[in-house]
C-alpha cells in the first residue's frame, strides 16, 4: 500500500471513494445528507483540494485507490475564553468496503499524525455521527475519545 498527498487532479477519485461513505450517511440520515453523486461532488473536492489549509491523503494498492482522509488545519487564536490552539480536524475519512479490516484506516491515521507533528498541533479532532458505531470503534482504537456532544432538534416541531 502506498500513501500519497492528493492534488486537485485527484478530485474525481476522491469523489468516487467518498460515494460509499456518502451513501451510508444518506441511508442513515436522509434529512441531512443527499444521495451519493460522485460526478457532481468532484467539483466540490476540486475546490477543497485547492484550499491551502486542507491536506488530503489517498491510500492506494497498485493502481487501486482504497481510501482517503481530508484534513483541515485550524489556527485558533487565544481569546479571553479559549486557549490558542493548532487543531488538525479530520473533516472526512473513508475506506472502501472491500479494503476494510486491512489496516488501511490505521495508515490514514498515521499520515494524519504525521501532519499533526509537522504543524505542531495541540490536538487532532473529528466529528462523527451517532449512528456510525463502526467508525466510533475504529476512532477509539486509534486513541480518540469523545469530549463533547452535539444535539439537535428538527424545526418546526411536528405535531
């Protein structure tokens, strides 16, 4: 397996890799996520890959792309309420179903940790949906722990 840093030319590949994850999210939360549409989302990924604060890694086995992780580095300024921090935020991560259980996700996290070292990060964080319990187990096995809870309510309330 080989890990590479993605460029804008990799946007269609990332869109295809992201389609599995998008479809799983859509199936669990159709009120929040649209169905997967790799061709339409390629332009979004091209824009994201052009952002200098975003780094994306792709894991490949030969010519086959297996997974990706899209990471944004945030430089949070100190305020009277918050400490200054450099945060490496995992915005999207996904491993194709056929590659799961082969250590690919772990290798993505190795790359994320390497980036965190490069930017002298204070923490690595991510947001994950409550329904995604398989992902929770993986993230916990990589050393992440829950530190806050986000709650929502559809509005207006149905009667």
